[in-house]
C-alpha cells in the first residue's frame, strides 16, 4: 500500500472517530461559543509552534466569525526561529503578560491548543484565563499528554480547563511507521484540529441564526458585496482584534 493511501485511510478513520465520539461535548462548546457572541464576548485562540496554525486559521477567515481573536506572538511561531519558539513555550511566567495585552473580559472564552498538552506556556495560559473568569477549552492529544513529561507547573492542559477536546493523535503526532527508523511520518494534529474548529464554527453560526440574530461571519473579498459586509463587521471588531 502506498504512503498516500496509508495516510489517507488513517486520517479518514481518525476524523470519524474524533467527531463521532465527542459529539456531546462539541455541541455544548458550540452553545457556549454562541452565547459568548450573543453576549458581546470575544473568543480567543492560542497555541504555540505548529499549534499556532489554528489561531491563524480562525482569524479574519472567509466563513469565519468576527468575534474570534487570535493571540499571536512571532517568537512563539515557527516562521522566524522554530528552536527559539520551542524554548520559549517552556518558560513559565510569560502567559499572563501575553493574555493581558488583549484585554480579556470575564464574558470572553479562550481555546488553548497544544498537541502534547503539557508545556508551560499553554498550561499557564489556561490557568491565567481561568483566574480572569474566561471559559477555557483545550484541544490536545489525550494519549500524548498522558505520556509526555510534565512541565514545572505539573499539570496537563486537559485536566484544568472547563472543556477538553481530544484530537485523537498518537504520542509524537505522526502515525505511519517507517521500516528503517523508530520514528513515524504523517502528522495528524493540524488536520484534526482544523476539522474540530470548523465543525464548531458551523454549529455556532447555526445556533446564532436560530435565535434570529445576524451571524457575524466574514465573507471572501472576491464575492460580490463582500467589501461592504466585511467593512461593517470591522468597524466593531478591529478595535478588539489587533491582527486585522
């Protein structure tokens, strides 16, 4: 069997398993997201390293929601210095300063994405958010978190949040074994995290619409009428979101 087929079949099965096994908690989180937006709250997204991809995916996205605000710091991403990013996410004491710069309110909520679910920065970010009163949601691999060495905080992300979502990943993320090495290829976290997020966004939008409310959804600028529609949303949300 080719590598293409192996990964394609594996990721199909994983997608079904992750969504179908967590339908109840996904539905509940979407309800919280809808209520947050209806109560004029913001939904923050935070992750480091490759987990920072999801906050970027949620920001100013065609088909995405305007109240979604990514928490982005260049030195916690990969495009300038991946090794530095990996070192910084293991330093304790930085998360409060980062979060406070976005002026979070107790009416807001935050998603913290961390595949291993143990590094200092994401765990501390969730703990900081809880102190402020935000609803906290984790997306991580439960299997990975159970075997990964704990940080100096001594806690796993999924154990401290209000809601936890398992992306079903294997320890180390990759799932397809090689014949000549102990390591694997074919990482799953980015695909599954994005799938989880888009399922939540879709359900949230439909819940808002059911309440006969306008859905604050961005349109692609290449669609007729999108410019005026998006500008109206930005009049409000650019004040809160420094990344648009």
